């Protein structure tokens, strides 16, 4: 997963918000967004990539919980039905969580 870009709703287009020197965000049309107005549930957090684009990433703490849960599933799964499928599902979950964690890290969130 990469940064999920936040687009400007008033523009009704794919205009993205960019960070300004004062820490606020604006789109090319000049619509402003305050950092305090960027609020999400506990699963995601806002971030700015190296080009200054505002978006969301999965919270690193959520990624770590997903990795821990996947490893627990891998260790405690009942492999009698389909052992390859159970192992593959747990490893896919852990892999996705690692990718999400790397996306957050690339935006400076650790």
C-alpha cells in the first residue's frame, strides 16, 4: 500500500492538497485545510509524502497488531483442513501489514 491521496472535495476533481510552509494544506484552487481538521479513525493517520502531497496511511501500531495476529494465527491455526491455505493466509496478512508499515515509514511516521 502507498499513500492514499486526499483530494479536495470543493473542487469536485482530482485536485490534491499540498502542504504549505505554515503547516496548513491547500489545493491548486486555493481551498484550505487545517491540520486539526484532518481526523480519521484509529486505523489510519494522515501523512505527507516527499512531494508534499497530503494523504493517509495505515497507522504503524495497527500494522504491528496485524503482524502479531498473523503470527499468532500461523502458530495456533488448525492445519487439519488445509494447512497450505491457513499458512498462506497468515503470511499474506503479515506481508500486507509490513507493506503498510513501510508506506508509513516512507512518510516519516514510525
